[in-house]
């Protein structure tokens, strides 16, 4: 089974700190994604990466940046943490559609278990 | 437009009942449809996926797609307490990204 591992389950950081959230996948997936999940708002895409050193903004990139130096690792960076960034952060990965699994299935993402970040 | 509507209201059912969950969408460009299950304090996991209109069964789960009405459903037969989770619908849109519904919390009462 594909495994997507997020380095921390729970984090508490102070306002203004620089925060790094790490995500590693072990199945050679090209595509990786960072979401945040909030009650009543669902999953919102922050950034995604189609391949190494490539990144694209999602729907809510403000206050975040990302790094993808190696295929298996996708990092989310909060440049200066604020209380409104308190949330559950989810990393996901997949093959590009058309590769590997039957086409209709590999649009699906494999998610990590999430990092619950609290900014105080 | 990538909005997906899913009524997030918690749904409580007795064990053994049929659970029925729905999502609607407005963008006819959506082609692939999925259901994810998310247990508390875990990431979502892919439960079912489908492309065409009609029904797809997998054990106690049935995914139904009606493209003409822009409506998808998930049915869980003989529900078990272990089915208690949040269920999210998802659809593929431009650039092969996923649009998610907000999720529907299901509680199966023993």
C-alpha cells in the first residue's frame, strides 16, 4: 500500500514563528498536494506540485509556501504563523492520471493522517 | 466553477439501517466521481470511484451517478458501527484536480 507520512500529528506554535510541515510518500508519485481542513469549510487546496521543483498555487496560498526538492518529499512552510492558520493540514499524493492504476481510479489521492496545528 | 454541494449535517442511524448520502454539482465538466471515508483524526481514504452514470457496487457500498441531474449518491447497506465516519464526495475538474464536498458525518448507533 502507498504510504503518505506526515512528520507530526500535533503541533503547537507561537504567532510569528516559521513552521515547517513535512510530508513523505513512498510510492514514487509525481503529484503531491497540501490541503487544510476546517469545520464547515471542508478541504481547501493550498499548494500542489506536479513534479520535483514544480509548484502551483491552489485556492488559498496566502501565508504559505512550499518546497519540493526530492520526489518523495513535499514541505509546507508557514512563513509567519498566525492564529487563523490553526487547522488540520493534510498532505496527499498520486500518480498522474493515466499512469499505473486504471484511469478512473488514479485521479484519487492517497492522504496522510494529517497534522493538527494550533497557533497560539 | 468547481462547487460541490454536500449537506454536512450529522446523520445518525441504527445499526443495520441503510445510509444514504448525496452530493450535487453544477459543472457538467466533472467527469470522475469518488467517495472518501475519513475516520476521526485520520486522513481521508478512497472508498469508491466511478466514471459513468449508473450504479457501482462494492460489498455493502453502492455508488450511484446521475450525470443528467448532476447528482451522486453513496449507499451503505447493513450499516455497522465501524462505518461511523465522515464521508466526502470528490470530483475531478480542470487540470485533474479534485473538488471536494464538505463532508457528511455519519454515526451508526449499536
